[in-house]
C-alpha cells in the first residue's frame, strides 16, 4: 500500500519539477541561440542579401516614374556586402536595445559611392537643364540621399526590429531579456532544489528519487516535443502572410531553427528520463522487491 509520507510529496514535487525543467530549458535556449551572431548566421546561410537586392532593384525601378531617378543610380553602388552591413547594423542595435533600455538607435553604414552617384545624377541633370543649384537644389539632393539610406534600411531590417521599437515592443522585451541570466539562474536553482527535495522525501530509499526525476524529465520532454513536432511537420510558420521574400525567409528560418533547437533539448530530456528509469529498474530496488511497483517502495 502506498504511504502518503513519501509518495504524495514526491508526486507533487515531481509535477513542479516538470514545469521547472521546461522553463529552464527554454531559458537556456534563449541564452544560447537568441543572439546577434545566430541571426547573422541565418541571414548568410539563406542568402537573404540576394533577395534584398532584388527587392531594392524592383522598388527603385518602380519609383522611376515618380522620382525620375533611374534605378542604376542607386543599384550600381549597392552590393551584397553593403546590404549585409546594413542588416547587421539593425541586428546589433536591436540587441543593444533589448540588453539595456529598449531604445533602438541604428547607425546607417555610410556609402560614399552611393552618395557620389546621386550627386553626379543631380549635377548632370541641373547642367543639362540649366537648373539653378540653389538652396532648393541642395535640399532635394540631401533629402534624396536621406531617403535612399532610409529605403535601403527598411528592406535590410528583415527582422523588423525598427517596427517593433516604434510600437514599444523592444522596451517590453528588454525588461525580460536584460534579466535573462538572473531568470535562468533562478529556475535552474529551483530545479536543483526540487531534485534535492525528492532525494529528501525518499531518503530511506534514495534510488527512488531517480525514478521520480526520470518521470519528470520524460513528461517535460513529451510536453515540449509534441507541439514542436507539430510546428515543424505542418510547416506552421509558412502560413504567416509576409509580402517581402527576404523578411519571410528570415522570419521563418529563425523560427524553425529555434523550434528545432527547443525540440532537440526536449528529446534529450526524454532520453535522459528513459535512461534514469531503466537504471532504476536494473540496479534499483527490484532485486529486493521484484513484485513491487516503484511508487510502493518506502
């Protein structure tokens, strides 16, 4: 017969341990995978720069009828390396923001070749059409340069950090992200504390604590693995409606990468839990109590 002296407390602690393990693994995932380096790596592997270049070229070509500026004035001065530097500028400034106060200050990478190309176009136009190079001319010239940088930036911000910053999302994320190490330490400490409690409650038969820890690890792993498999198998993130190909690729690639990483951790927990249960069954109290269930040992 089960004795509530150790069984009931162990059951309660085991349930709490399930959630502590899930939260701890998620926080560890954030610490390891959510970083500027990881996002930059995703962009390079998926060749996001080529997609951005194509979209920029189409945008400036379509704008020709409005601005009168041929697309090549811009595109002849833009290459994949420059686009990548713009992408990385947004990523770096976003992570700097969420690591501090949530305020994002992006410094656009300068492109003297682009500025000279715009200067030459305006000067040639003015010379051919006897257009006076007055204050209005200089204002239009500087405005065109500013708009060029802003346009390029809007296409290179594939993770839409500037939009999130404008809506105050980064400030809210900063409250959590900047304290992630503290949160991770807290939940890892809580996990360790719950394991020690299981050992304490089963101090007469300490091997039984391994059984409870194994069950908790398996349940936590299953809870985390099942939705992860669903998201990946159904290609769930592909259902999001995003018009820009570069943004869609960057977003879905990042989400699938994080989901796969989370699922890998959960599968490892299942394997660990099974191993602990097997070890308990082989070298545990089964030799002394061959017909007794693990939960009946006190």
